[in-house]
């Protein structure tokens, strides 16, 4: 393997030299370094690390020449930043590939990312913020035999830190655009049909259970589009897949996701529904947290961008949930009563996730439960509330130099289900975000946040002041004060100062401050962010 990597590196270097002289070749890449120091802070629980400083870094090299593309990525975790698994500690080249592509066929050998449909059948992706990288190592083929018809096929193993997981994954996905394939130009409704088959193989080495070594997941989807109205629905079925996630439950899994959207000139809406049961799908049945997930089950809840609005984020429950979301926006035009001189955008959003309705099955004996643990009905909804979220947001331009956003939100968060701790948290959040354009390229953004709750750590208030000289420089100061903490010694200020400079493709950012203990979620996938105090920096460049 090392000889292969060294040969690939040498080839890239040689090709990059040739690219200087051959206009058909193109050499590109990027790198990023993220580092942080850690100091003891007994009040927040932040701990000093033996290394004093931790760092995550990576660099990508890529070469394109005609139909051929080659690439590698070097990664260094020395040692891994807190909150990301320490199993990443070390250095290596976990990502390398070469791809050949012509008009109909594309073949990749090595490492690759891929997604089938919405991801409920298969999604391999990378997210540095979450510490996720479940890339495949194997072979991927994409084929476009006729206009509007697409096929994908892959076989490989998934990345598990700097190694590979034990399971072999095989997948096939097909999609047909009926309008393009059959030249239905007169048909106003666009119709796209798709389907996926994904299987994993993992040897059964369990001394007490008989586990299926081959597990199949199949999915079908339909997408309709007419003017501004769109409908996307996907259904997935997985045969019994006992694992650590479901306490070795032999029940099959099912999931359905459906989104109805409309985008008009002045208004639009989104209606979404998701139901799933026993849909954890990994290439290692003993893996947990975010490792070796084959599929992706997107969150139905609203994706918040403000820190207090996202203080209690929702994590998709792989073993079962039923959720719905409705969102509508309306843009009041200029020179109307509610639009005023510059217009007004109002957004209303509501989402709720409950348990599914289940009935526990009796114990077979004193040691083992029933192989299926419980029974349920497709699309059933239980009485336990996992998460609820309602918000109203108003975006309003006050004058040529002042833009504002006003945000009011209610959140209910079932801490027992989502964190394994007792109690339901209910919070009311208010946010004012005001940006002043002082002069050309100079702006001042102020942000004020308030969170009210009688549970958890009590009430919070926060403020941010950020000065930007576009497109090169910014400086910001943040303070989040937990003034309502029931423990007076914990009524702390979580402060942060940061500054950044961008020039061309290069960007540098430095900061210092306190980070509170919390959870970060992106699309329903979450990780714990530990408390920390110290300096942090980030350097990145693209070439």
C-alpha cells in the first residue's frame, strides 16, 4: 500500500510539472490547518491537555488531464482536537483515487464519496465539523447510456479512521428522467424515477447469536416538478439487521421521506414528513456514534444558524421516529403597508418529532428477549414527544444602510431520549441581528440573543459585535452570559474574540476565549463539543 501511495505522489508531482507546459493539464488543491490551545478552567470544566496544543490538518492534491483525474489527501491529527475521536490521532494518506471519464462512462478506483437519492439507502461523505469521514475504498462506476438515464454501481469498504471497516458494501442505483428520455417536451410536469439496492457483507463471529452475514436495503423514489411546485418522496426497506444500535433486534427496517415544496415570486412553502423504524445501517454491526454509517437519515427539524437557536438541536433517532415540518415564507413588496419602502420577508416554521407507536413483545426466556423486541405499524405515531420547534423570523431593511433580522422561537427538547438524561427542556429564544453599512466595504453587525428556560442551565443572554472590511478583514467580539444558572458559581461569561484576514484564496483566522459544553448538529447528525478555554487558529488556502 505504501509503495502504491508513494508512486501516486510521484506521479502527481511529475504531472504537475508537465501541467506547467501542457495547457490540457490542470493541477489544483487546497489545504487547511485548525489548531487550539487548551487551558484549565475549573469553572467551565475545561481541561488542559498534555500536548498544550492540538491540531487537525489536511491537504488535497488533484490533477486533471483530459479524461483522467488523479488525487490524494494527506491528513495530520497531532493530536486530534477535543470533541473529535482520538482514534484519528496520527498522520496518513487515507484518500487517494484515479478516475477515467468519457461521454458515457466514468470509473473511479480508490477512495470516493457517493450518494443514492436522498441518502436513505447510501451516503458516503465528509464533514470536518462533525468528525465524519465514511469514504469508500473500492471501485465506483457511473454510466449514462442514453439521454436522461443514469446508473451507478460500487463495491468497497468504508474508512474507519486510518483503517477500513470489516464490512464489504455493494450498491446499485438507477435514475430515469422520463421527459428527457422520451422527449416529452410538451409535458409541463417533469418526472424522475429512481431506485437503489445496497447490501453489506460482514462475517458472523458472534458466539451466541446467529447473525445475517448479508443484509439488503432497497429504496425507490419519485420526483415531480411543475413550475414552482415540487414533490420528492423516497421509501426504503431493510431486511433484519441486528446490531449494537438496536440491541440486536431482528425486525426489518422501513423509512419514508416526503417533501412538498413551492417557490413563487412572492411566497413559498415546504411540507415535509418522515417516518422510520430500525433503520441504522452500518458496515460494522458493532460500530456506534457516527462511524461506518452506510446510509443517511436527514433531520426533519429546522436547521438553525444562530447559537442560542441551535443550543438544543435535534439528532435523528435511528431506531424510530415520526416527524413533520411545515414552513412558509411571504415577501411583502415595496411600497405596501407591511412591505414599507424596502419590502419585508416573513418566515414561519414548525416542526415536531414523536416516537413511533410500539408494543413490547414478551420475553422468550429469562436471558434473551423476543428477537424483534417490539411490534409496530407502518406510519404509526407514538405519544412521546422527542422534539418540537416553532419560529417566526422577519427580515426587514430599515434604510439604505441598515438591515435587520428578528427571530422568535420556541423549542421543546426531550433530554431523556436525546441525551439519556432526565427531563424535558422547554426554551423561548429571541434574537435581533442588525447590520449597519458604515461606508463602502465597511459594515458593523450587532447580534443580541436571549434564551429563557427553567430547565438545564437556566437563562442566557448573548451579544456579538463584528466589524468587516470586505472582502479582506473582520474582527468580532462575542459574550454569552449564563446569568440564570441555578448554581451562582456557574453564572459565567463565555467570551470570545476573533479576527480573520482573507486575500485571494488564502484565509487566516485567530481567536481566544471560552467554549461552553454543548452539542453541534448538522442535518440531524451530532457530536458533543466539550468545554474549552484557549487560543484557536485556522489557516486555509486553495490553489
